């Protein structure tokens, strides 16, 4: 068997075992030596498989201790990165569906025109999508995009990836976003469109997304069930 296929197969087998609870969160995977014996392969191949597990959020390598199994019931979202939900989904490889509840061209009211820094009544796409992860509706994404930048949208595009369409079809250069993260009381809409499992609050992530010319074209509210997500960043102390 080719080395590439070998470490990919090991990654897939171990990731399935983590998903199925064979290795519980906060436990350690078998040592590299034990995995070499189990899969009858070299340490280099095992290390490549472990690196993939780490990159995909299944384990954390701990020097001198081994590979710690992470709680995959929580999805990891980068704070400083600007990635689409589909890109996150592809990196995790989980069973995720998107349901489009609303796609409508509206006139921006006063509150929305302030968020988008646009004239009041400017034509704006409003998109409401629920994300179902492993059978539970745990994210409600609400997007508003200026029609001057995005002339047309379809439900098919919204169900797949808006960013793939904007960058691949429209050729937009999406540059950066300002983010605000707060905990807010759940709304009637949250309770109707999400499986809140008794939680009275949600994590609200607001995104103000800018193009390369620094103009804002999208405002997003991503509403997350409290117990299912963690937000991560990398910080370095100034010298």
C-alpha cells in the first residue's frame, strides 16, 4: 500500500473511532509505538496521520505526554480568520446540512443601513439559514448583502456557499472582517429555528465584512447554541 494511502487510512480509522467514542474526550491515544504495532507501519507514517488528526481538530499533541483526544461535540471557530461555513465543514468532515429559510431582496431600514454604512432603503439581500450538525439545528446564520455588490442570489447558492459564488463567479476580493462576540438572550426566531435544548441564551457573532477596497458589503449575525461551539485564537505576548 502506498504511504499516502496508508496514513490517510490510519487517519480515517482513528477519526472514526474518536467520533464513535472509542477514545473519549480528554483521554490519550495509544503511543506512537503502540500505533506502529497496531497498523504495522513506520513511525513517520503514524506521525503524518496524527498531524492530520491535529489539523482537523480531533487531537492536541502534548509534548512528553502524547496525543490528547479533544471534545469534538464542540466545533472550533477561528476568531481572527475569515472562512466560510463550507470551508469549516470540509475541514471537519461532519454530517452537516444547510436549510435556507429566507432569501429576500429588501430595503435597508435605519438600523441595517448603519451596520452596512449604506443609504437608508438601499436594496439588500436578506438570507436566513439554519445549520444542522449531526441531526441538531445549532447555528442560525443571518446575512445581509448589498445588491450593488451582489446583483443576484439564488437558494441553491445560499444552500451551498455564498462565498464560493462571490469569489468564484463574481470575482470579488473579500479582504477582512470586524467581529463582535457576545452572549444574548435567545429570541422567538432562535427558539423556532434552532434546537436550543433548554438553553435560554445564544452566542452571537457579528461580522462586518469588507472588500479589498475597504468598502463594507456584508453584515452577518451568526447565532450559536451555547454548548456546541468554542472560539479560538492565537495570541503572542509583546516583547
